[in-house]
C-alpha cells in the first residue's frame, strides 16, 4: 500500500497515519512544521487548505491511499 499527496510533502508514513509538511504546488515553498493525519484505506482525504506565505497561492492538501 502507498500514500500520495498533492499540496504536501510526506515526512513519515506508518500504515494510514501520515506526517507531512504543507507544500505549495505553484512556487514549491514547504512549511517548516509537521502535520499529521489519518488517510482512509483505499480512498482519499482532503486534509486542510492553506495559503502560501511566499506567493499567495490558495490550495487544498489531499492525500490518496491506494494499493500498489
């Protein structure tokens, strides 16, 4: 099983528990603090939206859990 994210950079993964940092898809800025969420098995979860402090891009962070 694997987890993939849009709007985030995975720091650690233990089953469906994921620790990540928010990442701007527009400019590539990565926040310097970690956040943790649980991703439902074989599904997706919108984690949280944020506005990039560097470029002002507003986006949602979404995690996808799928079988390899």
